[in-house]
C-alpha cells in the first residue's frame, strides 16, 4: 500500500487527486476487452483494506470508470473507509476513456494488434487509429482531474492500468514494462 504512504507526505490542506487502477480481477482472455470481468474475492478484500487505510484522510468523493470492476472497487473502498462516499461514474476514465477519439476504430485496432502494440505506438508518438495523441490526452486528463479535484482533501479516480500508464508517460516519460506494470490499487497522486 505504497499509495497510502505517499499520501502522508502531503500537508492536510492539499487538494489531492489519486488516480488508481481497480482492484484484482481474473485474467482477460486474449482478443477480448474483458469489460464484463468483475473484481474477484481477493480484489474485494484488498479494496476494503485500502479503504480502511484511508480512514485518516479526508476523502471527498470517488470518480470511476463505468466498467463494473471499477465501480465495485469504488464501492468496496467506501465500505472500508466506513463512511458513505459519493461515487460518480464517468466515461472519461474508461469505456472509452479520454484517450479515445473513435471508440469503434480504436477497439478494432486493439483487437487486431493487442495492447502491447497500442502502447508501443503511444510512447513512440506514432499515430494510432481512433486514439488521441499523447499531448491531447495529457491536456484532456489534466483538465479533467483538476476540474474534479476542487477542495482540500483527497479525490479518488478509479480507472484502468492502461490509462494510468499512458498518463504517467505524458507526465514524466515513465515507460511501463512487465516488470514495473501498474499494479492493482496503485497509480499516481497529484497535488493541485
């Protein structure tokens, strides 16, 4: 739970955005989007434990991708936090996400070439059918996060590993590999 430790480094009056990957799920079969795959029992327990560790923080609300495993993650974080939190579903965080310009075209590319090719092209600055450029994604995601992190405390954004990897690349040039890939319930903390 490195994310929780990172929170403690910020003053109490900070406006913090926590962009995290959903909790544990089963493997997505090759050639599928896997949108129907929920979090598993381990994911439920881990999300509750994550929420429990947030009890000392002033959590304002949770924004989430409309994909069910993200909504489940937000609900279980709220259970662990032991206080009903407002949960707001938004397609900005997935299905399709701010990185997508044309959902159908991007989806066809993903199914044909896979995520590894999509990610390679993104970090190389190559055009990807249906996907926005890194600079446009950076601008759109930054605007979305800032507009929704409006008061001192913590606003949580539950999304998918790919969107976090794309955004971290835009912010810092970090390239993720199998060795350092975005883990469940991890991501970025941004101070606005």
